[in-house]
């Protein structure tokens, strides 16, 4: 196995607020790694730093052995990282298809996107029915499906997902997680930030627990599920 | 009836100028949330450059037009890089003030380059009005302006709807953060948006030159009125800019005939107040709803 992502002693600030205080993390190719932690722990900040939409104060980020610490997000997306942001962030006035087209922004104009549409519509048939509807008019769950699909359109090697389950019905969360497993089996490495620690630990290989800007502990997800500290704080005893 | 129809024709021609300029404001505001108060002076620079190449240097009209467009675009891109962008990094309120200062600066700097006299720009197809009926006529230049406006509107809409860059501009206007996550380079989109805006203003400047005294103050009131048209239509909305531009042109033409030409310049402001009173977001503007 080879390392696809390596974050080394990363710190980041919002003005004077120190959101990351030295986070290190490694992800192997083909893995599903989950990052859990309380509200405000710095999970979203970590993902934003990796994809390059936020400035890092110190530390490094490496993707497939290349240093991307100071690389712009447009180049990072081109290199093969995509992110499903917290709160979906759909282009509300664009149709579902146009949202997907934007997902494929970094791909060449000549490339045929039909196989990619088929792939995402295969995973989320609901989206196909809504193809010409405005993104803003979709339900919350449908928007989440669109956000995941849109990120897949760039054919990422590494998919970062921030709060997959937020505000969704449990049945839908199950099926989204199943879809993720499917995407992962097709070769995409996944880093998943989740509030629903139980679900995330069940579906992932390894996990990092972040507390106020630092990694408190990490390990195999199966082990963390049994860990007393994790059970107490994140799994409700 | 004839007087009315004549007014409508003149109003549409005037509206065409306002429309092009309102679009040049609105594309900047819609995409980047920047209201460039110097837009009327960008128009003026385009006009004076067109005059310099076509009249002073006796170049072919289209060569002169293209040179005028290119240089005007470069001027606005340099302003963006050297002044607007660094200021925007501190606060958008400062940028707002900087664009007002830029308008004055451009007017004065242009005087150094082009002098302070007024020049006249020949009508491209002669100034003899074409008679539509015995009592209704249109100056050929106005016909050209209306044609240019229609072509620009079509090209702009095709660009925005059918090209990848146009789609990315819409995406940036809706959600710059998400657009960045798609790999859109904000700086590149900013440059393209300024270029389109300056190109439209300079095209308007060159084609309307025969209808005005060509001098460095010509953009001030026109720029302000086109901004009013854009705000009336719903600032940032392209269809709104067209509607606002046309309404303003028609109201000015009809109002100065039927009410008084002494108040010609006041109509724009009165109209703006009435429309914003009835619909604060403008005719086609959307209320900003923040979804959580
Ligand atoms: N735009 C911002 N401006 C200032 N402070 C911010 C901003 N975004 C986040 N923070 C702060 O940075 C810290 C980390 O925030 P972050 O969003 O990364 O947390 P999180 O782990 O994703 O939380 P949640 O589970 O609630 O999404 C918090 O203290 C938060 O208040
Ligand atoms: Mg978060």
C-alpha cells in the first residue's frame, strides 16, 4: 500500500483563533478514514486546508508524494482531490446537470461525460429524475446526493466529505454510506468527517479523533468502537 | 401618435446605450459583487480611443474599434490588479470608495492625454435621418447602436449559457466557495469578468461617439444613469439590466417630450426612487434569502 495523503503538524488560524494546533494524519490509497470530534474541534478546517481553500500557518500537506501546502485549490482539484463541503453548497440557480458539469470543471472540454453521468445516476437514480430542476429546489437529502455526485464528476483519487449525515433521515444515511462503500470499491480513497461517530466507525477502516485542534487519538475503527474513552464521549456510553 | 412613435424610436436607441452600459455594470456586480463607479469613465476612454484611432489617425473603423477595445480592457485590468484587488483584500467598503475616486482620476488623467476640448465624431453612415414614414425618422447611427446592442446581448447570453467559462462565472456569482472547490480559479474569472465589462463599455463608447460631444466628461452622467438602470432592473441580473436600460431610455424620451426636456436628467432618479420604493430588490432582482 502507498500513502496518498500525508498531513504533517498542520496549524491554521481564523484571525487570532487557532483552529488547528498541529494535526498529523496519514491516509493510504484505497482506505476509508474517518475524522470524528466535537463541534468546533477543527474537522472542517482540516479538510479546507487539505483542499487548499484555507491558508495554513505552518506544517505540510503532501498528496501522492507532492508537497501541496502552498498550492492553490484549482491546481489541487486538478491533481485529484475533491471535497463535499459541510452544508452541501449546491449552486442553487443551476440545474442538477449544470451542477454536475461544474463538478467536471477541471476535466478537458473534449472528454465525454456520459459515463460519469451514468455512474452518478446509477448510484442516485433520484437525481436523474431531477436532472433539469434547479439545485436550490431539491430536498436536503437530494442536495446531499448532488453534492457527492458533483464531487465525483472530477474523478477524484481522494474524496473529502464533510458531514455526510447532517440533517438526513437514518434510512437515507444508510443508503448514502452504502453508496460511499461502492465508490470506494471502485478505487476512490475517502476521508470522512462525521458527527455520527457510530456510523462512521462502522463504515471506515481507520479513524482519527480530533479535540480542539489536535489529534487526541487514532487507530483502527473497529478498535475505537470498543474503546472506552471513545464510547463515553462520542458513542453515548 | 406620430410624435409618440418618434419618441419610442428615440427612446429605444437611448435605451440601447443604457442597456449595454447597464450590462457592463451588472456583469461585474453579478459575478464579483463589485460596483465599479468608474464604469462611465471606462466608456469615455473607449470613446476617446476610438476617436483617436479612427479620426485623428484615420485608421480603418474596425481596426480602430478593436484597438480601442483592447486598450480599454487593458486599462481596466491594470486598475483591477494594481488598485482594486489590493484594496479588496482589506475591505469591500474601501473598494466602493476607491472606484468613486478612480472615476475622478480617470477623467483628469484622460484630460492630460486627450486634452480638454470637445471633438466631433462623424456618423458612420451619414447623419441624414432615414424616413420611416413622412413624419417618423431614425438617424442611421441610432439604428447601428440598436443593432450593436442586440448583437452584444445575444453574444453575452450565449457565452454565459453555452460556455464552460460562462457557467463558471454563474457558479462564482452563486457560491464562490463551492466554485473554488470545483477547481475554478477565482483570479482568472475576475480577470475575464473585468475584460468583458470593459469591452462592452468601450464598444458602447465608440458606437455612440457620433451622438455626443466627444470629451473627457461624457461618461460621467451616462455612467450614473446606466448604473441606475442596472439597479432598477435588479443589480446583478442581466435580463434586469436590459429591462432597466430600455425603460429608462423610453421614460427619458417620452418624458422630455411630454413633460419637459428641462427635467430630462431628473427622470432617471425619480424612476429609480419609484421602482425601489415598490420593489426594493429591483424589477427582476431576487430577494436575498439566506438558507441555513
Ligand atoms: N470562518 C470562521 N471564522 C472564524 N472562526 C472560525 C471560522 N470557521 C471556524 N471557526 C472556528 O474554528 C474552530 C474550528 O472550526 P471547524 O469548523 O473546523 O470545526 P468542526 O470540527 O468542523 O465543527 P462542526 O462539527 O461544528 O462542524 C472553531 O472554534 C470555530 O469557531
Ligand atoms: Mg465542521
